[in-house]
């Protein structure tokens, strides 16, 4: 796991080194700089495989030069294929395999890769640069482009100098809680979408983006439940096994959920020694899963480390969140994720996680909402619109308020999209033209649950979950690998009958039946709590002062397209305990902190305001 950088802008080596030091947490073991022709390469290394200096980057072979971030899990298999073609190797890592694989197979190499990756390869003979990002967008890839000059990097901060804010991206963020690819918070800076190659011709000063993988339209396969369970179990075992290749100590993240329990259970079986497991708990029992995780650890025989997250811990993590996420990111579970990785780093450098299971196996609460979509959209829209104004959706409790707008959606696909972009908004005017980048979900399946899962994978997984895990782990130089994000598992899961995964409200049915082989059902059959933090109460109590100081009129009126009066009303209702608007409030709070961190807004402190008032009175 590393950080990559490449540019044709005539920076000095010292300037590039200075840029990379702002994200050195991604690779603290070695910082490499190489200048060639009009290009300058940079690399930050976190050593996981082949710890020897021979695997440092940038790495060269004949007329090729590479900077690479990630892990290629099937590199042993590819290495053997290349040896049969006559190639020899001087390292035992995957970077050399990637480099020589490109020499042998060209762009078709990426279709052979099973891994998480973002890389750039320069061919000095052709004068072209070939870049690629993994299928699910596990590893980040940012680039800026203006008049033929470019920068490529694993994070935004090194390429964000003198950039202007993309105001449309602010609106996307306030709707989603993140900024979806290909956009970023800055103008002329972009994310390369997952499953795409990025090819630059230096002679013509043009680039091309070429898709090599996407979710294809699927039909349910004719397979028995027993056969499906056995095949899925085999795929999971293989996905865990190949992700345990490491030359450094490893562990697993273990919550009270099905996915991490299954990954940890399989890892414990295939490991030659007891594995280490790590979990985060909360004092508020509504959010705490630590006791369930501890019971899992006892059953599978792991060495377990549990950390209880308190409000003060969250406050301490907020500056770190702003520092390492580079652009506004409002998934509050990033905070305990940061804390989890901080604790984990004290014992191991690599960890397996259960991320990705909810998307393919219908684990999220919103899949229950989707079952109502067909029924709701059968009712004439004018009646639903009227109902949305007068009904109080008590079936979902106080958290239901943001969902009232679901009654006013235009179609069943609008209903699905609303899950991810919100049925209600803080904006004066909403524009969803950016959502066209993700419209494949409308044609991917005849089943609405599967269509929702596909949008979950293409939109939310890349831009929220994967971004959260990458930044939180890299912040403490930890590499996280997610077996459920193996594309073989995702592709197989999409062919399974929906009833195998979701039956009469029983989410993750098939995963639960596999987990029974490791952990008794009565132990894991618990209500899902997720990895959320109790922001609802914290905003009213422990964190109230900090929120009020950062969400002033002075800041709010600087936010483009924000309905300030509406937000202020929501904020007050939340503080009064009338409704839970914590997700909206958190988005504005994170944005305020981001504005301050990157110099777009300077907060007026209470002390400065008092001092100014006194000076005015004295002058008078």
C-alpha cells in the first residue's frame, strides 16, 4: 500500500518531495523520486511484500517505468505465466510482475489482475503513459489536466495548489455526503472511475479514458441453494487465503456483523497461528457491538483487542479526518475507523475487513425500503405528494423525517436513487445530471433489489466505503484488504437468485448459513447496529459548543446553493430534540472544517469578536 505521483509539470525534485511529504502516512518506509525526460515520478512505500530495497519504486524494466499503489493477489500465478514466456525476476513482490506483465501483454494485463491497484507505466519508446484503476475503486486515482499539463496522485492534497472550488461538487457533497467520481472538490481535477484505463499520448498532449470492466446485465442462474452455498464458500476461502500473503504481521477487523465474523472465521481456519482481531465499541449500548465481537473472538480463538470510543476520542480524530481525506467527506463512521486503525497499527501492519458484503448480499437497512418501491409508485404521484406534506412516518421513528420525500418520487428508479442522494435536501436547487455516470443500474437487472445493490456498488461503495477505508487505514500506515471485494465474488453473487440472499426480510441469508459452520447461530443472530457513531446525542451535548462555533452565519452564507434558513431551522430542531438531523448537520460541520483547513474560510473566534467589540467601544 503506497502513494503514487507523476507529472510533466517542470517541478524540481525538492518540490515533488515536499508535495509527497504531505501524504507520507501512505508510505513511511521509503520516498522515491525519479526524473526522466520531461517527467518526474514519485512514490511513497509501505512495505508489505518483499521488504528488501530491491522492491523500492519507481521501478524500471527496459523502456518502462512504473509507480504502483496496491496489491496484486494473484501475482504468483502471473509470475509463473511470465516465467514460462522467458521472463526472469530479481524480486519476490508484485510490482515487478506488474511491470513485466505490461511488457508481455500490454493493456490486456489489467483483465488478468485480481487485486486492488492504481498505477502508471511510462513507455519511453512509444512516448505514452498507461494508467489503470482496479475494478471496484478500492485504491484512489486522482489526476489534474490543463492544456496538456497533468499531475497524477493517490490523494488530492499534493495536486491541489492554487485550485478553485468546484461549486457543483459542493452541491453533490451536500446531497450525498461525499463527492462522486469523476468529480472532485476542485475544478480541473478528477477521479479516474473504477474499472477504467487512463492513457496519455505525450506527443499529442491528449488523453483517453477506456473502460475495461463494469457490472453487466445479469439473469438469475439456475443453481440449487446447496450448490450456491458451497461455491460461494469456496470463493470466500480463496479470497481470504490469497489476501493473507504478507511479509508483515496481520490481523482482522471484527465487529458484531456477519461479514467481518465470516472473514475472521475463515482467516482463523487457514492461518497457521492464532490471528489477531480488533474491534471498536461505544459506551452507548444502542451502537455498541463489542460484546458480540468478543464472543466471536473467543469462539474462533483469536487474540482480541477491544477499544471503547468516547466523545473525546471523536474530537481528537476530527483534525485527522480533515487532514487525510483531502476533500469533504461526511460518513461519520470514518471517525471510529480512524481510531480502529490507530489501535491496530500498534500490533500489525495489514488487516482483513468485511467491507463489501452488505452490497452484494443485501445487508443494509435500505434494502427493506426498496421492497416498498413498486407499491408506492403505483399510487398517483399527486396523491403521494400531498401525503408527503401531511403524513408523519412514525414507522421509522424520528429518523424518518428525511425519508418523507420518498412519497414524492417520480418512478421506482427515482426511489432507488433517493436512497443514495437523499429524498430531501439542504439545497436551494438540485441537479442530478451527474448521476448519469451511474445510470447502468437501471438496466442491470429486472429485480429492484439487485438494481439497488448495483447502484450501491457503483456509487456508494467506491465513493464512500472504499474512500473511508483507504484514508482511515493509510492515515496510520495500515493496509486493509477486503475479501468480499474480490470481483469473482461480486460477479458470482449477482447471478444468484435474490431469494438466496434476501428472503422475507432475512438479509444475507446465504452468508448466515455459511457462518453457521464456524459460529453458532444463536451467537451471531443479533440486530444489526452498523459502525455508526451516536452523533444524534453528541451534537446536542458533548459536541454542541464545537458545532455552534463552526456553523455560524459567517460560514453558512459562504456555501454555494445552501438553503441557509432551512438548515438553521433544522439545526435548532435537532438541538431541541424534535428531530434527528445529525447527518445534515455533520455534513455542514465537516465542510466548515475543510474550508478552514484548506484556506477557503477563516473562522472568527469568540476571543477575536470580543476583542474587536472592546476596541470599538474604546475608540468611541
